[in-house]
């Protein structure tokens, strides 16, 4: 590896470790979940625009499109595998940062936390490894755009966006179901009081 490639590679490994850690910790289900896909997508587009020195080949387009489909599918699967729990503002204070994160979530109106878990993390790591292998093979076959670093950022953005989309949809269904069950309980209590 060239010394000039070492720093971006170390940054990429650090970011991937951080994203992996976030998948296994409880996070509030809120609009802030869209921040990471937006940032990754923006950086990916900027990186790709600087890498676009030649016209993309057909192989570039096929590789990137197929990886995008797989990335979105894995993100949706991870979203479907995500676990939820209610945020209990009255719970015992968590240590330090966790308590500040919970306080911010409650102040923003979040009522649920989500966590993808270890199986989802394994799927995500497999996606990254598959991307690295595909990028190396595409580069060897002459698909230089498909081998660029910007593509992996776009794929991660699409993966995270698909996950967030599924998680927020599931959280909305859970909130509606909870509200409906509370309404049924209130009507049953009112009926019991009348009788």
C-alpha cells in the first residue's frame, strides 16, 4: 500500500468500526437517523465527482447498479431485523454519554430506541467485504469508476437510508398499535365503570 493511501484507509477503517459499533447499541428512533445517510451520500457524490475523469463504462454502470440493489436489500433486511424498546424517561440514569443521548432523544419527542444487533452487524460486514472484493475485481477488469472510493460511500449511504426507512416505518406501526391498544383499554375501562 502506498503511503499516501494509508491515511484514507485508516480513516475508512475507523469509520467502519464506529458504524459497526453504532449498530449494536441502542439509538433513539428520530429524524436524526437520516443524518448519517445524508452525510455519507454527500461525501460519496463529492468523491465520485472528483473521480469522474473519464466516461463510465457499461461495466461500471452494471457493477454499481447491482451493488446498489444488494446494498439497499441488505439495509432493508437489517431494518427488518432491528429490535425496539421504549424509552423510559423515569428509568435510572445511564452513565454519562448514554444519559445525555437519552435526554436529547426524550426532549426531541422520541419514544423508542432501536438496535440492529450482532447478526445484522455480520451481514453488514459481509456487505463491506463483498464490496471490497467486487471493487478490486472491477478495477482489474477496467471499471475504474466502480473501483473508486466514492462508490463505497454511496453504497453505505443507500444501505443506511434503506435501514432507516424500514426502521421508521416499523416504529410508526408500533406507535399506532400502542395507541390503538391504549384506546381499546380506555374504552374497556369506561365500559366497566358504566356497568
